[in-house]
C-alpha cells in the first residue's frame, strides 16, 4: 500500500480532505491536510483535533496501530473513515469522505483485493471484509427485532461444497436433478428400487407415488465429502471401474467412495457432480436428450450433458 499512501500524502499536502463521519450529523466535519509525515485534522474552528502519521500496510489492513480508532467522538470516527478510504482506494478520487458509492470502490491498481473479491461474490455486494467495512453501510448485516434462533452455513465460493446463485444446498431437502442439456431428470429406470437398477434420464413432469417418493428425487448429504445418495438405494459408479463410459446403477447405501459425489457449483447456478472414487463427472451418455438415456461417468469436460440444475421439491 506504500505507493497509494504516498500518492494520498502528495495530494493532501496541497488540498483538503473533508471527513463527515456521522450520517446523522452532516454539519460535523473535520478537515485534513498533510505536513511532512503528518496529516493534521482540524475542526470547523480551525483547531487541530487529532493527527495521523503516514500509515503502513499493516495499519491499513488491520485498521489499527497508526490508524487506531478509540471509542470517542473525534479520532475514532475519523480513523475508521480513513481506514475505509484506504482499503477501498477512494481517497484519491473523492476528497469528501466517506465515499458511499460502491461503484468507485477498489478501482485503483493498489487496493485491498481480498475485500474486492469478497464483495464481488455476494448477492447484494455487501460483506465485512475489513475492520470498519460498515462505513457507508456496505457490510453484510442481518437485523431482527426479536431474534429466536440463528445459524450460518459456510461454503466455498467455487468448487466443492455446492453453492450457486440459488444459495447453498440444503442437506435436509430433496431435489430433482435436471440435466442442462436435455432438461430431463436423473431417474431410476422404471422407478426401480432393486440393487443394479440403471440410472437414466426421464421427463421432468412426474407424479410422486402414493408413498410420496419419486424416482426423480435425490437427497444431498454432507459428511467429510458431500455425498449424493438415492432415497433407496443409492446411485453409484460400479466399484471396479474408473473408465470413461462406466454406467451408473443404484445400490444400497454402503458408504463406499463410488457412492459419493461432490457437487461443484457453476456460474449459472447449476452443478456438475464428481465421483470421489474416480474423479470423473456424472454424464448423460452421448449428450442424449431422449427419455431413458443412461447415465455414466466421463472425464469432466464442461459439457452441458454433465451439468445439472437442482430443483427442490
């Protein structure tokens, strides 16, 4: 951050940085000017109220040390505003801080790229990526006047763990796995429940049996590795083969690696499923769009016949 700090120091040695730290007190302003290695802040009367030495990267990323922010009404509020401006790289583009327009954040070549990428992954663009990321109300926040219970699900932003634009996979729910190429569901052929029943694709519109089960409904269960299991039995890759083209069938759940599938999120909200045993992808044979097309494992290639949407129900 030294290059950016040096440019900030140069800019405000000949111009004024105005900080308005309280949204409900728009007339409370502090004015910063640089003299040597010190940025002095004055109040509206011109009296120096606090001063900052040129900060290093550690002070900026941690919002402490040379940017310490005590719980007061002067230095603390100014410091947190400076901290946000340094991390978001807005101090050079806007002499009136805080800058509340996210469109201008992280645009300089020297910036907090961790915070930039974290915000970019959020559905609403909000996150708490550094201390005082709440300046300007850009933090992730859940508010309830009468909270009864709270939980949090942690998933990676890409790769295993299964989370896309529709949100993380609910391991207590049942899903229809709809192939992106054919728009048809993963299916146990003939609604079979016997070991060895082939896995195929079938029409999306299905009627559950009288017991409430459906040959299209799958449940995703997470252990140390996510597992894709059939209601009864489970889709598996035959244990003896790691070859392309190996057909999938159903089998009683036994915890084998050939019954475990890792959902990998794709940018469009769909998933491809990778076999723990072979490292190959769930695949509709020959990219077929016909009812009854068999499922197999195949080297992962990004094809739409290896892509599946999860529809709850």
